[in-house]
C-alpha cells in the first residue's frame, strides 16, 4: 500500500514459521487446583507427549474473595521455576500458557502473571469460561474416536466445571459453571472435615448450579458422556479399586463411593490406596459435584478421557501456526453478525497492518501485537449498526462482551480498548489505567489505530513513507497529497494533538 523507509521493520502478521513434523510444542495449564505441563512432538498431525508434569499448587485455595494470597502466588511461581527448565527446549512461539478460574476471578492476578511471564518468557492468556470449555473439548476430541456420535464432555476443575456438547471436533454448546473441587472443599469441607450435613449442603448447591443448564445438556441431547480432569479420573480409579465397576463411572458406583466416603469424619482418615494427600482433601467436594452432575443431567454412565485442557491448547496452537486460527473465524462471524461495511473494515485493517509493519521493530511490536491491531482495524465500526453516534463505544462493548472463540480474556479486553479509543478525547486518568492494565506498549498501538481510522477515506496512500523513533512517528506523503485530501489533512492535524497525549510526536511532511 505504501512504502517503508530502509530502517523500518519487515514484520508481517502472516509470516508464520513453518511447522514440520518433529516440531516440539508446549502447553501449560495454570488451573485452580493443579498446574499441568505438556510438551509434545508433532507427528502426522497428532501430538505425541514427550514430557508431562503436574503439580498440585491449589491456586484457588489462596483466593480470598477476589484476591489471590501471597502464599498462593509464591507457590505458583515456585512451580513455574521448575517447569521453566523443561520449556527451554521449546521455541517461545510454540509455547502457550493458559490461566483458568482462579486467575479469572483474581483482581490482583497481575501480581502473579507479570513475574510468571518473566520466568517463562512467554505471555499468559487468562481465558473466559466458555473458551476454556472449547479448549477442553478440543483436547478430549483428539483423544477419542473420530465418529459421528454426539457427546457431552464434563471437566470438573478446581474452581469451575466446563460442560460441552459436540460432535467430532466441533462443539455446539459451551458452558462454564462455578463448581470446583477446591472452592467447594474450602466452603463445605473446611480443614478436611466430612459429615453427611456438609456433603448434603455441597450436593444441593451443585444441583442448583447444574439445574441452570439442564434444558440443553440433559441426556436427550447427546449419545455418550465423557469425563475429563483429575477429579473424574480419580473417582473412576477409586471405583475400580473397590471393584464397583471395571471401567468408567456409573451412577450406582458413584452412590457406593458416596456411602463409603461418609464413613469417615476427616479427609486424613480416608485410607484408599492411590489417593495422594492433596487429592484426598478435595475428594468429598469432587464426589458431591459429580453426583449432582449425574443426577441433574440424567447421566447413567460416563467414561473418562486423558485428553484435557492442555491437549486442547496444543492442538489450538498447531492451528494458529498453520493458518487455521479459530480467532480469524470469530472475527469474520462478528463482522457478519453486525453487518460491518466490508470496504471500510478492510481498508482500516490494511492501513493498520502497513503502519504496524513500518514501525514494528522500533516500537517492539511482535506478531501477536500486529494480529490484534489488524483485528481491531477490521472491527473498528461494528457498532455503527447500533448507532452512528459514539459507534466506537458500541463497537468496544460488543467486542468485550461477545463470545469470541479463540481469544483470551486479555486479548478481548485489549481489542475493546483499541477500538474504544480510536477516536474522541483521551483523558489522562483513563490512559494511566490502560497503561497499568495492558502495559506501556498499548499507547503506541492506540496511535496506530487512531491514524488508520483518520486515513480511512484517503484512497491514495501510494508512496507514503513512515519512520519511527521510540517517541515519534513521521509520515511523509507524496507531492500534492495534502492539497487533494483537505478533510484528511485537517483530521491529521487534530490527531497530532491526541497522539501527543500518548507521549508521542506526530510529524507530517
């Protein structure tokens, strides 16, 4: 579209390194109960595990209200220092780290994620509940036979439980409920105490939660039920050890496990072989939740799968690296849903990409940043369908509150921020809050989006040269360009004032 100066970057958002067979990839699941690491080798489209590690960190147990305790933060960081040694064998672009319920809820999660990112050398994606459910289903689907049967997948985690109905590799319904073995253990079985009354209270609350999704997740909507997660696998193992079932979990064996469990007054008294101390502390909560799910959704029998969130994260990463990014499909869907002008969307996205490419090296913009900038450009005006007035605010609201498969919570929030501040006044207190939340780089990303929107109706940008320093952006147009574009010239002049508030100087020639 326009030319770059010799010292500008050649970063291209579509320039993805090839992913041949034999490539190592890694996924790290920062769960509310355990941290799980998977390093796998890509072989003929499948991931073959090379290293797997699991550590009971119980991040969720350190969640006081919506604040993560210092002790939980320290436990998590100590675990990551051990995992980081193995991750040194994998290229950073082929590693993805995902945070779930405990980090979703924690208002102070950056006190953990920032030092964690320094330890690991890669960003941490805190995902919404439905995105977690999608990734769980992807992991389970790759571990099961590729048949046409519809299935219900249930994943009981430390802080939430994910429910997915799907067929083959495509989920059709996704839900995440605040049912977790760690959170329920803390609430209903404090300090490991067990009683019939405590179990009944936990079960009844879980039944209330499950009743909210019964209409679309009961047995008439699927052919088989599959359990994923350590909780359901531990329950199945105990059922087998006691000889109540040879494989899977059925409602009768689950009832027998409940009766046997309630013979004990404290978790420490449970004698069953193969049950480690940390799993023992959350077993009663896990059984209460499982029983509520079985009864509430009319499940008679469930088999378990070794596929889980971490496997789903790796397969999703393979898709991203091979140009099969589900996020691209999500953006296309939201553009269609709100009838966005395809010409305007494509024009702003192209200008964003070219500006980002020109300044990327100097401003430290990586592939991930440029991808988000381009998507923000494409979605900058989806709110026009609601109202032309303040369309940027409407666009931002839609981006932040829509279900966008593939995007992490942080990515959606950043997309909404870039779109919201594409125009209008920039207040210093708001900019300070944005810097704290998204980092210093975001103000430079805002400058790119604002300029791309200003240049939206300028058709002739051939020959535009772009240079950047750490504190400035220099645009040099071809001879006569300003004379032929008086409106854009006026808007560029006004934009220089706003960009100055971002801590940058805009120079126009």
